[in-house]
């Protein structure tokens, strides 16, 4: 099959794709057209169906569909003009071709994350981490979940990969500064995005759930942490409040979704580590997806700036 990441302007594409989104819209002149988002494991592309003829057979959002279309350039992005669509039949596609996945070994990543639990000396925090990540139901979902809908690590295993990166950055920084409670920082880093398992639906959908839309992953993560701490006898109330503060403030500023701004050094380090890993991953993704010969790859919506390849003259 032709993967979306390999599409180029003027390519004629005939193949099967997952219909991530479907909307009936109207032009300014009142003409009805279809706006779609097509997905495979390498990415998502917008598609438009301008002519609703008999060649556009009935299908629904979340269906696998066979399309016939042409790739066009529009406002520095690629999109498709589709002329034919039908539902795909079983046997015509492999579901694994439509689920983006980390290139790293998921079990190895999870083993590395669990190894950090053993380095937490505080008995209450270590017990909390064991209780949460030792829960098979939670662990199974966490290992294969996405870290975001689109911005960074938006693939199967992305949440685990991102969490381990943040933990390792926090571990490094904890030894570079005074007054840092490493146990609190490592615990907060491991749990800062745990609410994502409730905020986003599993693949191939990777969409916000009702809970995710209404409450957000920070609140959902704190609920999980609170339930876990309640099951541990004599869990210190102050320690729990400090941990919750780290989760509430890990986005750093109110305009970026933080319920509180970081008020302790551990919360600030966590915010910096989380922000750095997310944005560096966004850089990495943009650079990997670019297939032009130019040094400048263009404007990135996520990072809100033009990006350049540093190794190109």
C-alpha cells in the first residue's frame, strides 16, 4: 500500500485507508461536499470530495474505505481530492497498517519504567507506584496508549515512550540542583500523564472521550492517584498534596492547560522535562516526515514556527 508519509504532490492514489473523520459541509455558494481525515500508521491527511456522484458509495466515519484520488498542495500542507470511495471489505486491508506504533520495544520500555520504581526509597510513593503500574488492567492499557491526539507521541506506545523520557530527564536534573526531593519528582514524572488512558480512546480512534473533554487528563490522573493513596495505610496527606500539585501544574502556565503554576521545585522540573520532551519530539517528527531537498522544511503548526534542517547547507 502507499503510506501517507510518502505522498507527494500530484500523486494518484488508489488504496484503502481508515476514515478517521467525516463531515458534510457546504461551500460559500451552498454546494455540499465531504471533508474527510484519512489515516494509516504513518499519519493523517485531509481529503475533500467535491463531486458527490454515484462513485461515492455509502460509508461512515470510522470505516475502512477504498479511495481513488489525487494529492494536492494547499496552504503548505498536502491534502487529497477524492473522486471515488467505497467501503473496504474484510481481507482487503490489514488493521496493523492503520495504527501508528512506536519503533521501540514496548515491553523493554515498560521494564525500564518499572526499574525506576525500585529506585524510589520513600515507602509510600513506592507503594503507590507499585499499586498503579502493578495493576494489570492499567498497565496493559498504559503500555499501548497514545500520549496525545496529534501534538507529540501520538501513536501506540507513545504514552509509555514519553513517560520514560520525562522520567529519565527528571532523574538527570534531580542530581544537578539542591533542595530536590528525587522520590517525589520521579513519582510525579511517572504519573504526570497517567490520566491519558482515560482522556483518549484507544487506537485506531485516538479521540477524546467524554471524560477527557469534560475533565482532562490531569484531573483524571489525580483521581487515580487519590484512589491508590487511599488504599495505602497512613499515606501522608502533605506528601499526597505535593504530588497532586505536580500533576496539576505540569503544563506550566494557565494558558497551556495548567490548573496551577508550579510552586515547588519538583513541579517546575517536571514541567520543563515534559515540555522539552514533547517539543523535541515534535521537531523530530517534523524532520523525519520531510522529504524535500530544501534546508527549510516550512511552517510547523504544532511548534508555531518555520523549521530548518541543521545538517543541510
